[in-house]
């Protein structure tokens, strides 16, 4: 697990070495153990290393013996042992036990086609001096981030946007990205909130050289078709693939553990960890005094069942002081406040281990959210045309509808965004998956947008903020391909979410954990907007800085807040999204912080926080 950064300049103009150093320094949290740079005129590849595999000899960049090929990566290649054995059988011996050296020799042997052999999470940069070109690669579903900025023949790349900002690019908000944020509650990739900074999309690679940059798809989940098999056969395959995905992710030269909430996802992961380890699993969770949000009792049940070395810490559910920190490490606004408790459990875990396994991805693959049950349970769904279905699901996942945005946006910003249509973000994904049933179509949308845009940002950024690696067995490519070979009616059946998943793991984790009511890992920010944060939210959303940006209609915003605080409507998600946008502006546009500011510092214009100044 690391952070990578660098550039390719087609004119061979050299970047100042100190700028490359700054690009690395600003993401040192991703890799505090080691630092390395390869640099020559027009070419730079850098790495901040969090040492997990081969602690002594895994220094990056890895460079071929002839000095022509240079490789850096962020992530882990879980099947590196098998790949190293395959290379040895071809007479290509690795000198270290590093998975990055395996990448180097695979590329030497197979060229860029070696990607199909990898089982892992990764963002990779390869410079090939023989052809004077660079490859930038992102893993199949975007577990690891990779951002790009192109201008005047130079392409900058990095694991975090703040690394690209450190190269001195202009800081400006992208109006279209903000418009889409208002729909999805996160900035959908490939957009970012910064003009001209873009994600490399999951399963894509970019080839840079010969005066051009071309992006190509090297893995496509959209090519998967469903199969008909008995439930028993699906259950057998599900358990076999999940167990092996967990087993591969136990490879580590440093202490590791797991996040454990007591939900079906994390309990299943921990169950298979326990079956494949000779020592107790280290498990971590946080608890709240508020029973509506506290899952610690279920985590303890799972910990007892699998005899884990369980560490639980009760924390104050009011974590709003962490919101600026989370925004800083994410580089973008997120309306999802579960980033805050994720940071706290990562902070707890990193005191004991350097790697955790998580249950991320299970809900999106196997229809675990209540929103799927509620949407597909509606009778009107059955009679919809394809276009009606696509529009209806789009509305179902929208934060502000198109009509809401028309009322929310101030006249100037509304005219600036008049030609934008957030449905165009999901339309291409629908077109790729029309051969699948509608449940799988909806899940595919969330796999391609929600996961890399929000849900995988959470464990990556909050873990990396404290130098903790998060591994996701459910996002093993074999598990993803299995999930979309499985018909949707085996995921959502008779109102039961994760129908076959629960049936498959119930014998291992127990009926009570498999079928308990799902709780969201979040905090009660909606109630705080009425009580503890009532004055803060009112002052902020009426502040001269917020209103003066000219983005939103002050009367409409005040109307939402007043109705929410009076209990006349629930506008929790809308209000926290607007606050997230303002927070992002203050951190990245108004004042370019190079550290996460505290709440009083960030909101020193608000009278309600002035007395908190240190």
C-alpha cells in the first residue's frame, strides 16, 4: 500500500526536482515508511511506501537491469507468489519477495497484457524507455485511486488530488462536477471538483507517448452475462470464491486484522479469516451510547463466535470536529458522514495493526441496501419500459432531483449549468448492461459509480489518513464476476436483501447475524442540525461567504433548514451536502491548506465557533 505520483512531458521539459518532492511529501500519510523517485527530463515516477510485503527489499521504484523499465504501484497484488513461481519457471527469477518486482518482470515478458493475470487492488505507473512511453493503470473496480491532469503536453498523475495540486496547477471548481454532486451526493467519476483533474476510470489504462495519450479498457464487468444454476451450486461457488479471496488477502509481513461490525459482510470475512489462520483474528469496532447507531453488541457476538482478539472502543457519536479532516484527506466533498466513524475505527485499528480486511462491496454486489428492496418492491416497477426504469432508478438514487436543482441553484449558476444533464452520467452504464436483468442493472450502476466515487473512497482515504491498508475480499475479481453471473432474483427475493448470500453464510456466521436488521454505519447528524448544530448550520448556510459564492438560492436553502429544524420535513442529506460543499471550498479554494484545519479555524467567521478558538 502506497501513494504514487509523477508526470510525463511529451516535450521532454523537466519538472523541478523540488516539485516532485512536494508531490510526494503531501501524501506521505499514504506511505510514511519509504520514499523513492525516478527522474529524468520529461519523466518522473515517485512512490511513498507503506511497507507491507518484503519490508527490507520492497523499495520503489523498481527498475529493470538494463535501466529501461521503471515501475511504481499503489496497492497489493495478492497472487504475487503464484506469479513469481510462474516467472521462475520461465527462467525469470525475482531477487526480492516484493509484489512490485513481479509486476516489472511480468511487463518485461508479456507487455501490458500482463494486467489480466493480476488479482489485487492497484494503481500502477510504468515507464518504458525502449518505446519512450508510459502506462497508467487502475484496478478493475477502482479500489485504488488514480487522478490525472493534462496541460500543454504534460500529464501529471497521483494517488490523491492534493499531490497534483502540489505541482502548482490552478485551483478552480468545476461547475459541472458540482452539478452532478448535487444529484449523486458525491462527485461521480471521471469528474472531480477541480477543473481539468479527472479520475482514470476503473478497469482502464492510459498509454502516453508519441505525442498522444490513449485510454483503453483492459477489464469490463459489463461483458458478464447471467447464468442459470441451482441455489445449491451458487452457494457452493459463492463460499469457495469468498474463502479463497479472504485467504489470499491474509498475505502480509506485518500485523493485520479486520473491521468487524457484526453485519453479514464483515462477519463472513472474519469467519473465513478464522478458518484460515492459526492465531486469533484481530478485530476492531467502535460503539456509541445511542442504541440506534450502536452495532457493538453484534460485533461482540461475531467476535465470540470466532474467538477473535476483539478491541472495541466506545466513542462520542458527535464527530463533527472530524468533518474538515475527512474532507481534507478526501480532496472532494462527500455528503456521506459515515466517513467520520470510519476514520475513528481506522484510528483505533492502526494502534495495533497495519492492515485490515473489510466487508466493502458486498452490498453493491448482492443487493444489500434497503433502497433496492424499496425500489424493486414497488408494483409500478413491473410495467416500466426500459427508459422508464432507467429514469426511475436514476430518480431513486438522486439527492436533489432535476426539479429540485432548478429551485436550488442561483440564477447565475443555473444559467452556467443549463446544458448539463446528470442522467448522462448513468446512461452509458445502462447501455452496457441491457442484456442483464433490472436488479443487476441497478447494481451495475452502483458498482461503476457509487463504489469508486464514494464507498471505496471511504476505506482508502480514512485508512490512509492514519497509514492503514484496507483490503476488500468481496471485490476480488472472481467474486465480482460471480455476482454478475448470478441472476438478480437470487440477490433480492421476496423482499429479502442478499437472499442467496445470507443463505450461503448462515451456517458459518449463525442465523442471528445473517438475518439481523441492517444498520447503517453513520451518526445522527440530522438530529444535530436541530439541536447541537442548529446555530452552526443556520449561521453557516446564511454566512456571507456561503451566499456570496452565488451558487445557491438563499431563500430555498433557508426554507429547507427551517422546515428541518421545525420537524416539518427531513432534509438531513440535502443540508449535509451543502455544508460539505462549503467546507470543501474553504479548505481547497479559499485557503489552500496543506493540513486538515480544525473547525474553529475553518469557520472563524461564525460567532458560534469563535469561542472555540485556541
